C-alpha cells in the first residue's frame, strides 16, 4: 500500500518499549505508550504478553471481533496475511519480525526474525513455505521458521508488492520503473517488464488482466502474457491507497490533491465497469477509506476500512448506509494492514500498536474451505520413557529408543574378513519349456507345463537332497529319527507329526513333547478339519470370543452355540488338544454350507484336490455371515447367558457386523 498522506505521527516510534525487570517492580513501559492499549492484556513476569480470554457473543451474518492478540507492544504491524493452505494468520511488523497465529483462538504457532532492519511489506503463503517481501529482499521460510532461500533485489530497489502468477512464478513491483518476474524453482529472475508509470505499489489479477496500482493515482490493465498495457484508469489526482477487482467491477480508493494543502482522503470510491472500460457512478462512503476488499458471499459486498478503525459494508453499485458502519477497537491506534481470508469468513487487522484483530461473521470460523492439517512439534519424550533398573541382569536394552543411522556400524554387522557375498544360483529352465518354446525376434514364448505350483522354485544344491526326495513322510514318533539323519533338513517345528492312538487313547501320547505352551491346538484327523486354522483366529479375537461364549439359544444346530462350547474347551484345556467334532457336525447340517461347496468328502481330502486357499476364504465369509444372523435372531436377555458383559457383547456384535460386511 502507499503510505503517503497518512498521519505524520505514525513515523515516530519509540526505539524500545521493553524495560528491564527488577525484583518486586512492574515491567517498565515507555512514557509515549498509551496505557489504554493494554486493556485486556496481561504481562507475565518474563515480559511476554498473553491475552485475557473474554466471552464473545457472535451473531450470524454480522462481522464482529473474535480475538485480539499483541505480538510486540508498540511495534506497528505492517503486513497481515491469511494462510491459503492452513488455518493460520500471519503478521509482519516494522522491525522485520513475523509471527503466525493458529486457528480462531489465535494461539501462537511460530515467531522468527526475517530481516534485521527493514519492515515486512507483503506476505504470501505457498504450498511448502511462506514468502516475505521487504524493501530489498524476497525471503522464503517454512511455517516453522526454517530458512529456505533469499533473493536480493537490485541495488536501490524499493519493493512494495508481489503477485503469484502461477505455482512457481511471481511478479515483484515497487517504486522503480520495472516489474520483475521471479522463478521460485531456480530462484532467478526470468523477465523484467518496463512500466511507463513508475511506482507499482499494488498488484491484482483476474482471468483477463494484470492490474497495477501506481502511487500517482492511476490503475493500469496489462496483458497476462506480454504485460503490455491495454487500458489505463486515472482514478485519483493525488495517490492511490488501495483497489480490488471482482467479476466485471474494479473499485479503488485514494487521495486527492488539494493544491498547497497537500493530499486529503477522498470519500468517493471510484468504480469501473471492465466490460465497457469506463467509470460508473462513484460511491460515496461515510468513512475515510484506506483499505477496501470485495467480500463476494451472497452479494458483491465491499468492505471499506479507515485509518482510525472504522469499517463500512456497502454494495459497489448502491448507496452506503450509515447503519453498516462498525468500529475496530484499536484503542486509539491506527490501522496499518488488512486482509480477508479465502473463505470470506474472517477479517484480519494490524494496527500501529502491535495488535492483531480477528473479525468474523460466523460462530465457527474457518480461514479456508479445505485447509490441510497443521503439523505441530512432537511432545518431549523424556518424561514418558520407562524407569530402568540397571542392576537387573535380564533388562532389555531395546526399551530405550535409539535412532538408526546409516553412517555408523551396527553391533550385528559382520566384519568383511569373515563375510563374503554368495549370490544364489539361478535354477535351470525346465527342459519341457525349452522344447516347446517358439522364438519371435529375440523373445521366446512357451506354454506353462504346470509341473510346479505358483512361485515354487526347486533348488537342489546338495547331492543329499536327491535322497531326500525319495521320502514322503516324517516318522510318526520322535523315536528312531536319528536313524535317518537326512530328514533333519526340515526344521523340527515344521515337521508333520501323525498321532497314533493306542488302547488308552490320548493319554498314551506325550503332547507336551511338541507343545510346551498353554495354548491348545485342534486335532486335524477328523473330516473338514481344514477350518481349524480359522477357528483359532476367531478364538483370539476377543470381541467375537466373548460374543459366542455368552450366546445361548434353543436351536438344535447353532454354530454360535457350538463355537462357544469349543472356545470354552480351549480355555480349560491348558495346552492339551481339543476336537471340533461337535462344531463340524453342526456345520455339516447347514444347507448353505453344502451349496457353497464348503463340506469336503473324504476322497477330496485324501487326494489333495481341494483348493484350500479359496476354500478357507469362502468358509470365513460364510461363518461370519452365519454368526451375524444367529446372534441377531434373538436379541434379548434370553439369548445370552449373562448380562454382566453386555458392553463386550455389543462390541462383539459390532465387530462381527463390520467384518462380515467387508
């Protein structure tokens, strides 16, 4: 914006407003500071400011103040900007310091120094960072304050505004007679456009033109590709203060020349019709306009802001009403910056006293229509780490999280003198494939002989494996395995063990030799025992286990009841195997199971023709659907054994329903 014509007292800023703190004394304040500025603000013992929360009553459709925060007392806020990607409001002050506030509560998110001496004149948010324009520099920082790049301007440049023309290009203008185009990918100047009228203080863009507002009071319309001037509006005789474009309308406010009396604020807004490229009837307002923006919500409303904090809403082609004037509580300070959020629900003001004011017209304000989630710093993990007893011999050191670095060697790394790379040899191609292969160009085509299963590749590296292929089974008992040492190539826990029952039944077989845990298994030597694996999976799903164990009905063959009895047996077995014969007997009586082909005959199990992979998937879908139906048929006190675990039962019903619907 152009600062000509503003109050001359705005340039007299005290150099230091933060005095030193002595024991038992209040923070010292500058004598030039208005004490009423600190209404609603408290100073902590360390000199940091915090706002005093006050109840805010919002009225739908009418803008009113939501929050006011102090960044630095007495340092003017020269730029404000609503972030276009996240729910944040940015501000930059007269001493080159920027601060971001998160959400409608205006909690401080980040604060860092951008320039040592120059003021912040324009702020623009990007996808990956935020741009800050000062008098002679364009800098980019992350939202957390990390430096990304610095683009210095030419010597003697006095920049005032920037405009994003694409995702990675922008225009920078100022009081010199050119506008520079900068590529953000290479951080280099790509083009320089010469302007006939120097002093490009404000830039806007529509789908047809670039709009440049000059300090001389003129507004020029330029081509989007060549930057050639297409039209010129001589809006004000003194200087231009602000302008905005919406649709086919351009509205501008500024200062008029009064001869020897200098410049005076013009209360007539100049409105131009971009279709006919001429001015329409000027709009007279009741405040001294310094800023203006279109707020196109229901209508193309204009908001006009004065230097003293008066705010008026009006239609650009109608008459201004005195009743539509509101006042920003600046406590005697002057407004220095203004911005509107992309959702048109929030207004941000910055004054000369270092305060930022947030106004909104909805109770639950959102700065953007689709904001992404803001990243916050992770909490400190020092207090959450467990207490370790170093005198304990079996203390696992893995309880202490350590970062894995690629530069430092690990304790488990083998020295190069003891290790050598040994690549696995590729298996030979099947002779049948080579015999039937047809070559077209340099590519060979052959039919799959179907001699192996999918992804099955044999590796016969040792001659002992040839003898191992002649054996098809493992001894039924651990006695006598030492007589066949080549069978030890299969790991012990993966060997198939066949149980032979004697006259004493299960009591004659030592199950503890194979299972030293308290988890019970299911015997596979009964028909349709392929479903044992999924029964074990359902058993370890606590919501489903609690559901079926508490289910009880009067049906003769109910899978939920039989599954509950089986789970009860697994709870009491303490490692001994159980049989699912009662459950499988009820399973075979259900017609839907036979129709889906889930019941295998003895011949299919012995020959191994059944495709167990697809069969177990179909069985899983069927059993979940059946459990859902049976538990929903009788939803009442008589359907369950007890009511003490009703919460767990409801959770189990929801679990079965959600799994069965997938």
